[in-house]
């Protein structure tokens, strides 16, 4: 689902939270509030998504960090995933944050090969891209390979 997260990369919750607080200008205490304004709810959902994607934490452990229950965590994760697929504005913002998380980690699993491919070759390989997607400033691919 998320083409910008390198497979197998695991960050610490503190690294993710630190980057998230700088990116959104919020603190963990902001998301512990029962406030339901979208300027707090959406970043909170994105934090939950990032913690779930980039760490090996259980939903229970994530819930303890963000003070949310299991159902809220599942809803938040699915909501961000849906928004990523269907809302370009949120996808752009989330991709910026995910790029920073990938840069922060700097680690790639051994069975992952990062390949640079020209934009022209990518567009030839992906003929079903919309005109809008073709105009994106950057397309990233993560290629997995297996030793045989």
C-alpha cells in the first residue's frame, strides 16, 4: 500500500514521535486530549499509522502511547490507508512524512534492492498511470529479490 516505506525497516517509537511532533507542531499531550478537531484528529491517525507501519509494536502498546482504545487504533489505521489511496492532498502530506521517516531510518533489509530507473522507463512499465500521476515530481519503487 505504501510505496514510500522501505520493507523491513523498524524505527523506535521515540524516533517516529519526535519527527511527527516536528512535522505537525503538536505534542503527545495534544493527542491525549478528547478534542475532535480535524487539525488534531488527522495527525493523530497518521501517528498511529506510522507507529503501526514502522515498528513491531502491538496495538495494545500503541494504545498505551497515544491513549486510544483498540477500536480507535484499527479505525485510524484503516482511515489513513483509505485516505492515502483516495485523497491526493493527504497522500502528498503523508508521503513527505514517510520520506522523512525512511531517510531517518537509513536501513534497508538485505533482501531489498533499491534500483534507480529513469522516469521514462517507469512510465513505460506503468502504462495505466493517470495523467495526474505521470506529472508527480517523483516516483519511487522498492524492488524485492530472492536469492535462488
